């Protein structure tokens, strides 16, 4: 009873324990890789047999060693020992031999390798169930320490002082890319990753190995499922829906999983202050096809088609700000509209050649093609006035005195066509039981055609404001304006850019002992060569970087289960296309790679509390960054200066406690402190745009003791305010304003009619393995979170007001989940 009170604040429900289980499943094969029917699989008192495809599934107790025996009258027995965590699904595909009985125990601890590497593993079930305005993998990543995001509509996130462009994302070892022209979170629609197809998610916030690519901040490594039997799933909500189907051929050689998704952000966008006519369509199809040609060859194809159409017509807006004693309001009336279109085609083929037990080669080829257009003409006419704060007044809440009026006309005709092709080969070689060698070589071709035409005209009380970058003063009507007539902001450029890249790595893994203590060493180096060729500009120099990296993990032979890790090295980020384009939209061909020296010291402690498993992971880190390509952030759009003019640093401390706070469910509490600053041209250190000092995150699961069908999912995030209260065109040394703190709580209630643990005798539920109906409440406490400021001038006082652009308010959503 005492323990449940601790969590009453978060769940409002009591806690009772139920049995902690895990599952082992797979396909049993003979020496010729043919499936074996009617194999008896026994674990403790549980017994099952394989079907005609050799497939089996068996439930075992979690968090303890369990011996599984595979027996058949035509084959020798095979004995395997496994130890799994609660609710874990583990795939085990033993090969039975007709001559040799496999008596030696194979002890499997599923996450030991990832623990050594310092990788955070996230259960796909949690990803699918935890609520969020943009639910998915990124929604869960944002609750981890060291990961920051102040935009619930976006899948973008920043890690330990980096920005949105500094994160690696892989799906089945294939790098995926973000759209180029996205300006705001509500334009994104869908993440690339289809969570219904995911089998495994690994995340590293820094100090990662050489086998991962050339970015400065983090790695998100996602693996899609390889189906073992037919399954189908449907999810539907007021925000859209998804349909997933998977299956396998009779001979187990072919398998496929395909997902279709549709999303409509109207429910969320209509909760914002700006009244709009909003007609978005976000749609994609993904498929993964596998072919096991033989015991040595495996082939797979991953394909994706995504089309996002974003039609946006703002009508009006009223934002109240100021103080209690002096409330001010901004009233805006809009004319015009925005029409954006993003079409993405992605395909990747992968071949794996296992020529013996100790040597493996992988061949990967991929192509990413995106066509994006961003067209808008929007006229905003505003009034800035004082609000009647007299509660008894008939005009309470209305603007009674106008301080200033003005208008703003924005225009864009942006088009981009990008093709990115990759060819890669990887090798893995086990030298002996203690050491392995991994290597890889990759060629990348980037062909990008881009036209950017953006301008903005601002009129205040009938007087056009000049470009703030130009050194002209406008004090009309007192003195005539004699400067040039120019838009307030004007960006025009046409770029045809081609980049050839060669990259590679080699790394060595070693396992050893110091007395009775165990240690693991990983050391490697990456190399990257590239050259930028932009039409109409001098060809860039051939540039090259080398990035040595090392990881050392030490597990002392203590009674307490503890592990310590030290990792570090050089991390380079050769410029991608966005980083080559300066404020004027022109490609600079000789931008250098940003370089960061990482040092990460971490430790984790696994223990049991209330007889349930828990883990405490803590990390201290430091980054020294040179050749920094400074930038500004407006919502999610980043604009670089493309001149490598600064140095920077970042340091901080992260901690996460996760475990079964409620029996049978995983939850965690995370904390992060971070400071990052940059020094441009030796003018002194100032906060970087991602300098978010404090972060608290909670992911919590619970259920009602008397109604186990009713479950609760809670997602809490608190971040201190980001620097971002200044105009994007301004000198950052003159503006060091911060946005308000970001506070958000999303909660979901789900009534489970049937799943793996909750059975039902109702006839209409027999076809389903899982069926549930849920209610989600986004922004439970209706906090006002701002992403940027709109800057408005008062012509009388010559003051500038930063009016916050607030994100979504409280929103209710219904969700249906059905799986066969």
C-alpha cells in the first residue's frame, strides 16, 4: 500500500501484482534448414509443439533462468537456457541434429551486448501505447535524458546541445533522411518510421561507435520485424489511422510486412490560437520483403512512398500577453493561403552473405528521391492594443485602445528536387571468442536542385520598414526616407549542387578479464572524403576527415550488478546540403566539417526493489566543438551562416531510473542538466539556440487493480526555456531572450477487451489477439507553450513586442486498436 501511494500523483490508481512473464518464439529447423513439425518444446511445466511450418511460441517466467528442451523422435534433443525481462519477446531458432545431442547450455541474456555499448533499448509495445500529439518513436525519445524538444507537432529533437540535423537515423542499417523545406512541426505529418512494423529500437545519445555515420549528436537504430506467421493490425483515431499486414510463405523462405498510414492534423491545428481553414493529407506506404535464398544468402527490400499535402488558410488570431496590470492583445486578420507538397520515394536493397559461422558480409544499396514545393502568399493585418481588464465592464477582454497598426505580406515560391543514392559494403569477422573485426565502405551521391524565392514586406502605420540588415534609418514622417526601396527580408537563389562522398570505418572489439573482473574494449576510426560542385560557383576543395573513437566498459565482480563505461573520440559532421546554404540562400562550396571531441563517463546499476527489476543509468559528458557552423532556428527550420566562424562547448549530466514501478509494466523517470555556448569570431560566449538547461521526463504505466482491463499511460515532459525569443535576422549578441518553460502532460486511458494476458470468451472477440478502445488527452493541464515569437512594432513608443506563438491547447482523441 505504501508503494502505491508514491505513484498516486501520476496514476490515481492503486497497484497490485500479477505474474511476470516473457515469451520465446521461433522456427525449428533441421540440418538442411527445413522446418520440423511436431517438435515438443518444454519449459518448466509449459509444453507446446511446432506447427507445419516449424513455428512455436511458449510463455516462460521472466527475470530468472529457464531451461527449454526441444525434443523430437527423429532428432537429438537440444537444451537452451534463457533469461528474459518482463513482457519481452525473444526469437530463438534452434537447429536439431539427427546425430549429435546438444547438451551444452547456451545462456542468453538478451540485452547484455547493448548494455556494454551503452545503448538504450525501447520496447516497441511502449512506443505504440504511450500517448502523444505526434505518437511514435520520437515521442518516446523525447522523454529520455539529454533529448530536448519544445514542439509536440514535430518529430524533430535535439540531443545534448546539438540541433535537429545532427542525429543519425537508421532503419535496418539503412540511413533515412528528413525533408528539406519543412518550416513548422504541423507540416511534418508522419515520421518515416512506422511503429507498427518495428521489432527493436536502440538509441545512443553520444560516444557511439565508429560503425555509425558522421553526425555529432546521436544515433537512432531501428529494426523492422521479420514475420514468422500471418498477422494484421488496425489502428484508428481522430488523427488518422494505420493498417499493417504481415505473413510468411509455407517454406519459410519468403516473408513480407507492409504498413499503410494516414494522418490529419486538423484536430491539433484547430486547437491553436490562429483560426484556419486547414486541409492536410499525410499518407505513406512502407513494405519490407525478405527472401532466405539459402543458409548463406539472405535478401531484403525496404520501400517507402510518402506524400504530404499541406493546404493552410489562416483567418484570424488573437493573442493576449503582457502583465495582469497592463494586459495587451494582438489581433490579426489574414488573407491568402499556403500550399505545400512533399513527395518522397525511398527504396533500399540488402544482401547478407554468411559464408561461415565467423564471417559475414553485407551489401546495401539505397536511393532517396524527394520533390518538395512550398508556395504561399499571406497578408496579415494587425492591431496592437490594450485590453479592458475590468471584470465588471461590458467590454471585458476586448481591445479598447489601439497602440499600433500595421501589416505584413509574406511570399514564397520554393522548389526542391533531391536525389541521394548510396552503395555500401560491410564486413564482420570473428577472430576468436574474445575479439571481432568490423569494417565498412560507402559511396554517396547527392544531386540537389533548389530554387528559393522568399520575401517579406512590413508596413507599420502606413510606413514601409526597411531591411534591418541595411544601414538605413527610417524616421518618417519627420524626415523623408532616401534609402533604397527593399523588402524587409528578401532571399533569392537558384542552386544546382552535386556532392560525391566516400566514407568508411574499421573497428575492433575485444573482451578480456582483469583478475575476476570483466572488461570490453571497442576502438575504431572513420574516414570521410567529399567534394561540392555547385553550378555557377567555383568547385569546392576535396576535403577529408578522420575520426578515431574508443569505448571501454568494465564490470567488476561485485555482489551488486554494476557496470562502468568510458567513451570518447572525435566526431565530424561534413556539411549536408542545408549546411552549405547561407542566409542569402547561396551554396558555399568550401564549408568545413564541424568537429567535436566527445568524452562520456557513465555507469549503470541493475537491482531489485520490491522484488522487481530496476536500473539506474547516469552519464556525465563534455563536448568541445570547433569549426562551428552557426545557425538560427525558426520553429523547426534551421538557417545556417555557412562560414565555420565559431567554437562551442557543451557539458551536462543525465540520469534515468527505469523499472517495474507497477508490476508487469515498465516506466521511467529521467533528469538532465546541460549547458552549451558558442563564441562567434571571438566576441565572447553566448547561449546556443539549443541551450536547454534542465529537463525532466516521466513515462508511466498503470492499471486498476479491480479492473485490470483498464490501463493508464502517462507522458510528462518539463524543459526550461530555449533561447529563441529574438528575430532570426537579428544579431544574437544583441538578443539573448528565452522562451518560457515547456510543460506538457499527455495521458491515455485504454480499456483492453482482449490481449495476451487478458482473455475473453465473447464470440465477437475470437478472431482478435488484441482489441482495445482508448481515450487520449493531449496537454492535460492546458499549458500555453510557445515555439517562437512574432515581433510587432509600436509606432508611437517605437518599442518592439515579442508576441508568443503558442502551440496546441488541450485536445481529446479516441483510439481503436485491433490485431489479428
